[in-house]
């Protein structure tokens, strides 16, 4: 088991290195120059010397390979450098924006799991019933609807409902406060984006739960469980669900990685200053160091969520644990 | 004393895309207390379906029990409530399935899979159930029970898993054990061990045994009586020795010629049964074995023959020419 986990962690290294190379060179393929943007931002003209000085300041005068080595080495030491745009440490920029994104992601995952597993199970147990039909329609709608559209609709719905019931429209605040400072306010900020993302997320997980359950319910060992005279609750909870969870856990992990990417759109819609928005700004500004750092952060989270899936998998399935 | 189990006109059908399959078509038989009854027949003859129907375990959809009566200890199992039926399953009647590889839950320990039956039926607490599980492993001949109880199915061999299945089936001292081809998936040497184990356990527990098999050799050795199934019906039934030595139905004769026999000099070769089992969705009114039968005459097409007594007591066959054939084959076999 421990060897398995160590092996998985070692396997993360090539993935991270590949991602680093990809983002480093792709960024440099995008036409544009941060110094031109910075110096010309006020509409003023600037001299060749000023441009060269700016390049020297952010290290563009060094050969490309050296820049790459510095970037990778910095990442290994957890030194992310300074933002080429603001001049502040990248770690500082990200730390300011990270909590809101993290809170949305975690809340969305919780919402997704809480909705998906019971509904998917019921849907499978009552296959082809009207309950099943409603659940499946709900799931397909969640997958089909784009998240920005869902976000806008949910905002409008909240506006209208509060207008009707409270007499004046209410908009969730956008200036984030951490959960531990003011839980209610914090939740009121992230709940809508979390529901918007969580809905889609739950739809995917629900479909997987349903199909995995249907498959497991046909297994011989379920027939054995019935032949033992066990009550249905035990057959479902103890015998079927644990087996059906294996593929569901995988989907939840994969979707979590996607979710982090999906934050870019959602934060834009809800006007929240999270990491997703920071990434958009960094790319627009051609801020290489910041972009690289955020992309590496997202990649690391994806890889880690994969690791968590693998560990959960081993925990659920003794055939892997004792392999 | 009435029999322990009395099955009357039991029918089961599966609705499939190609039509309704009458997998079990009005079978009747009895099982006495402590008796071993074998059900034999080719693949697809409805053996498993008939056994699952007894416990009302036919998957629905696509299947359903379409009629009949299953008297067990005087109660009709087909009329019990779901809760009453659950008490019968695993409590009064234990079942062992064909596939030990897939019939145990891969993510639960062996111990859990044994103790949960005891908790369900006996209301046993964890510790009592655990002690009983150790005892059960001893009964089915598994050494080092403490270690085995903590293991998972994939860590055990096929024969070992089948012993676990048997331990589960006998956990609550059932009066009847149904074993659906308990040895087909196992090595030949293990097969004999498992059959001996089942035989000795049923004797010890004073339980009746219904053993499903397509091996008539097993029947002769272990069963008191035998029911031969073909196309969803019982076509011959009687004391095992009588059926084995004086078969009354051409299908049984063909079955016998297709397996090695210990009581005869080694045959030059085995005769597989000619032709294919019939398509159950399109049976006509005549004898279902007719197309493959070398004794078939015109009259066989008119109706499906009913079970009729043969010369031996308690021995029945569903063949129009049963008597003639029996005499003819006495010499031939
Ligand atoms: N779930 C099912 N759906 C549709 N048809 C089924 C189903 N189960 C069994 N049948 C059909 O019922 C008939 C009897 O099947 P059954 O499994 O009882 O045969 P069997 O005698 O046990 O054969 P085997 O020796 O292969 O186990 C077959 O024609 C089979 O196709
Ligand atoms: Mg079968």
C-alpha cells in the first residue's frame, strides 16, 4: 500500500515536468511583449533603451534555456518569482486570490457528491420508473447547459425572487471574506457559483453512479446476498454501493480537475476575484511568470486529485490494496 | 409424513426480445427430509431457473414465476410476504451457486460475508457470529480460520471459495440446501472433495440437498433420486439407481452415453448427444426431444407426452415408447 502510494507520487514528477515545458514554451509562442504593454499602457511612446532595460529587469535578455532552467528550478524550490506585471511576488498574488476559488471548488464537490450518489442510486434501483426519468432528465440538463449560462440564469433567478419576496433585489456580494472570518457572508458569496458548477459536476457523477449501480446489481454476489435473505438496505449499502463507488470515485476525481479549469469562466460570470480570473488577466498581460505559476498550480491540483482517487480506490478495493 | 418440499406445476418464463422463453414449464417433484435429489440436464434445460424460482430469486425483469406451488414445510413459498421469504432464504434454505469466483463480494472480507447471514437470521451479535464463523470454517474443512476470516475472496482458491459458499449456506442450519452445479468451475480433484463435503455435511445436519449437475456420474454416486430436465420440463424421474441402470427416456439414455461410466467396462468412445437443444421460444405441441430422438415416431409429434410410470416403483418417464425402448436398450447399452 505505501509502496503503491510512493510509486504514484514519483510518477507525478514527469507529468509536472511535461506541463512545465508545455506552458513555458506555449506562452512564448503567443505574440506580444509584456514590456511593450507595460511601457505603452499610458499611450505614451518609449525608447529602445527603456524597452531593453525592462527586458533586462524581467530576465528576457538571458538565453531561453536558462530562463526555462530558472523557472523549473524555482518551482522545485517553491520559489515562484515575481509577477512581471505588478512586480509583487507571485506567491503573494496567488495567495490573495486562492481562498475564494478553493472554497467554491470544495463546496461544489460537496454539493455534487451529496446530490449525485443518492439520486444515482435511487435512479438505478427504480430503473425506468418516473423517478428514474426525472433524475435522468435533470442529469442530462446539467451536462448540456453551459456553466456560464447557468451562472447568469441563477443570478437572474435570485434577483427576481428576492425582488418578489423581499421587496428589493439582492445580489450576492463580490468582495470575498474568508469562511472563518464571516461564514455567512463568505457562503453567500460562493454559494451560487458553487451550485452552478456543482450541478454539472453532480450530473456527471450521477450518471456514473446510476450505470455503475445497474451493472453491480446484476452481479452474482448480489444474487448471493439475496439468497442469504439480507434486507434490501444492506444489499444496497453494503454490497452494491461499495462496488459501484469505484468508477464513481474516478469520475469525481477527473471532474474535480476539470472544475479547477472551469473556474475561469465561472469567476468571470460572478465577477469574483479568484485564481481563474487572475489567470485570464495574467495571460492578457503576457505576464509569463504569473501565468506559469497558476498553470502549474492547476496542474498540481489535478495530479494530486488523481493521487487521492488512486488512494481511495485502493482503500475501497482490496484487490488493489493487497496486490 | 408429508415431504419437506413439494413442487407442483412450477413455471417460470423470461420475456426477451425474441419472445417469451418458458424456461421452466410446469415441473413437479418432491424432496423428502434428509434426502439428496439431483436435477440433471443439458445447458439451457432450465435447471438454474427452476432452482432460483424456489427461492423467488428469478431476476424480474426479464423473468417471472408464471404459476405453480412450492410447498416447503407446509407453507407455499410463492405466497409468502417479502419479509417471510427473506427468513426462508439463507435461514431454512441455503444456496450454493455455480461460480465461486463471482458469487462472493470482492470488497468484503470472508468473515463479514459469513457473519452477516448469522446477524440477519439469528440476531447474533458480532462476537457470537464471529465464533460461529470460525466453527463453520472448521466444518467445511478450512484450516487457519482466524486468518481466512480476515481475507478477501481474491486471496482464496476456487475450491476454497466454494467451501466458503457452503459455509454460508449451512450457517443457519437449513433444512434444505440447493447447490447449483457446485463443482463445475473447479478442478476434477477438487470436485470430488467438494461433493464429499456436501454429502457428509447434509448427513450431519440432517438437511435435504438438491444438487444440480449435468454429470450423471455424480448422480449415481451421491443422489437418492434424480429428475432429468429437458427444455424446461422434467422428462424422467425416479430412484437414482433405477434411472442410471434402466433409463426410461431416450434423452436420459443419450445423456448416459455422453459421460464416462464407472460401472461398465471402458467404452470405446463417448457419444455426445446429436443435435442442438431446442429454441424454447418456438416449441410446437409435440415432444420437444423428438428432432434429436432416434426412437421418434409419428405419434410423438401429436402431443407432449405426460409422465407415466415405468416398470420400477417410483420411476416415471415422459415418453410414449418408454416400455419398448427400455426392453430394447436393456440388451444394447
Ligand atoms: N436472465 C435471463 N434472461 C433471459 N433468458 C434467460 C435468463 N436466464 C435464463 N434464461 C433462459 O432460460 C433457459 C434456462 O436457463 P437456465 O439458466 O435455467 O439453464 P441451465 O439448465 O441452468 O443451464 P446451465 O447448465 O448452462 O447452467 C435458457 O434458455 C436461458 O436462455
Ligand atoms: Mg445453470
